[in-house]
């Protein structure tokens, strides 16, 4: 399954497996168990040991049936490194404008559900 939407990956089981602290030696067995039990989104935080090696292995072994990628993404350059490793999921607390300008959004899944639209702020009224 390859799509730029999270919905097909969340429909079977609406959970994301966060493989915090996993090593490349462990990732195959853990991902197989998770995938066999319905997980379709597998995230390796970038503060894990050798995260790009784990992400690359996940992408090669489980990329057809699972969405794989990175969490705890802090730098724009990390987005490219994850994509180069085969990851298609980026989880970050905030999206800096420099990340949006980098064009990475066309290569990874979009947020689902989309964030709520912000209403325009009311003008400030001076108080007496």
C-alpha cells in the first residue's frame, strides 16, 4: 500500500507503534510482530540508537504494507536523511517554515486528520 494519506494505514488499527530505543538488530522481529497484529504505522524516534539504519530496514522489509518513518524530528536536514533511508513518515512537534519550503511534504504522508483551521484573531480592543 503506497499513498500520501494516513487514513488507509490507520483504518485497520488506529494506533502508531513508536519503537523508542529500538536497535537495527531488534527491528525486524519487533516490526514483524506488530505488523502481524494489525499495526500499519511504525515510527522510529531519531533519538534511538542508529535510527536511520532501523528506518531503512523497516522501509525495505515492511514498506509495502506499513508506513514507516521517524519521530522526534528536530531539524530540516533530518527530513531528507529519513527520506533517503526510505522513510515516508515524519513526526515533529512543530513545523518550521524552513521545513515547509524544503518541499519534503510532497514525499511524505500528510497529517490525518488535518489540523483544525484557525479562526482569525479578533482585533485587540484597547482597555481604558
